[in-house]
């Protein structure tokens, strides 16, 4: 995983979707790769692994979290295999591969991640839909999925083995406006917007006010008192057709697709409309529901889970943060068909800490994410959700995904079923 190594306007919006500790971790490590301390990391063709990276971040580099993330993923894979589930792992992305596809300048500004395959695809019956993602930092992942599908399609009998699957791509979007532009004023430390984002509840701030090494004549002090940058112009994902898989929850003939008010992260309403029209044109009789959400919510699967028919875990209770008093995840009533569902209610903040990010193995078994780095009151909410699931006769397997959480995802984001029941 990579963080972008230059500040952009999108950074401020991206940090909004992370709660307390996760925001602190991301902010402190902004501009760094999470495998800098690994043996051989200076080689552009280096691909990190548990053989070359420490399992725990060393004292000299607390941002070197690859070993922690990889260990969480390995524990998840072991739990899946223990249930007899065949697991296909994606390719790791080297810096050279990313630069070869997108260029050094693009990679330097965007960064990339390769841990959330849920976001880059969706299986609907026998159709695999390749997504266009809203977050510019996710661009490099699209190529890696396409490569994997090409390899699979080349294997004799593979299509028949997975229900004669067909692949459909969303319209390719232009990321260039999110990458480059004229000089713009950086949000200053004394700006109220920056203060709300930059304040560390444990004292001090996250140190996110930045200036860049631009020639003085490009950035006159009287015009840009807080410094300036020649990077990203203001851009909104809502201008494009974007859908990220974490925003999609399927309930038989009903499909819910969330779209956050956040302009830089997640899906757009135009993307939801594309899904509705496309599935109809394909003869798939699905009712697509657009679910508007607060700008601090990255994806729908952070605030809603469907362990089995007739039951949901929902993070619809209001929460308080320094920059978000009485906030609610959902900006409109949910679809009427959910009225009769049994509901386990938790706060939107617990959802941001991945309390809803679950994976149903069967109607009687649910894998649930824990976040061991979350505050005690959030861990209490996670434990409450686990206990409520148990009360309904459902077995749970709880897997710690704290270091995944700092990147904005957990169990569901880290996996996607290739075969799906057509009901």
C-alpha cells in the first residue's frame, strides 16, 4: 500500500472518512509507503511480503505497517479456508508496475492500495462488473484486476466453472483533473476547516498544514500567505460515473448502492443511475436504490450489514465528534422493504471503526471485524453487535482488522464472492 507523497485538496476530504485513531495514524504516515522498513524496499521492483517485512512496526518507523496488514489478511484467509472456501489471492503491486502503467508523476501524487478487491468489482448473477472508482488514489488497482481476469479467462473451462461469467466494464473516466492543475492556495493552519480536521483529541494536532517546495515567484506571499501547491484543482467525484463495491449491498431483487456526500471518496449518484440503467438493459430485474450518506461515511458497508435474510446490522444511531456533533450516517429514510427487518442498531462512529464490515459465510455463520485500536466505548459497541448476532442463533468468527481499518476497510472490503446465488 502507498500513501500519496504530496498534499492535495482531496487529502482533507479523504481524512474525513477516518475516525479518531485511524485518522491519527493516516495523518502521521501521510507521504510514506507502509513498507519502507522492509528488506529491499529501495528496489522499484520490490514486492513486500511477510518474509521481508517485520510483523510489527519497528520503533524507528511506526508507519511501516505492511506486516500488520498482511498478518490480518492471512488470518482472514485461514478462517475462510477453515470453512472450505476456495480463496483466490490478488497480485501484489510493485512500484515499477504502477509507474509503468500510470507514470511516476501520477503515482507520486495519487499513491495506491491493493487490499480491497471488493471495491473494484461486483458480481450480479453471472455478470462481473469492473468499476470506476471515485477516489483518485485507487486508480492503480483497476489494472491489476483486469490482468487477473485476463489470466483466468485464458484457462480452459474456467468460464463454465463459474456459471459462464461475463465481464462488463463501467465507462472509463478521466482522472487527469484529479492529478494536475494550476497553483492553488493550501488550506492554512488557522482555517476553521483545517482546525476541525487537524485537531488531535489526545493533544496537539496532526501536523497536516503543508507548504510545498515551489519557486517563490510561483507562490508570492501576499497572494498565498499559507503557501501554495501546483497540484490538484478542486474536483468532485459527483461529476463522473463512479461506483465502489463497498457501497453495494444486495438483497435478492433489491440492490442498495450508497453514495457519500464526500466529493473525493466513494461512489456518485451518476454511478448509481448507470447501474440502474445497465442492469435493466441486461434484462436483470433488480430494483436499484440510491442511499445518500453523510460525507464522513466512505461506503455503505461501513454502516450496514446483512448477516442473513430478514436481519441487518445498521449504524444509524447519531454520534458526536469534535467536528461532527449529532451526526447521522444516513441522509434519507431507508427503502421500505427494510421496515420489517430485524435490526441491530449501533452508532455511525462504530460503523466508521468497521463494526458493520462483516462477511456472511452462511445464514448461520457471520465473520465480523474487530478494531483493537479503537476507543473502549467503540469496542464495547462492537462486542454488543457480536452478542446480538449470537442471540439470533448465528455463529460468529471475529477477526481483528485494526490496521486494515486505517486504510478505510476490513473483512468485506478485502473479499468478494465470484459465485453468487441468483435469488
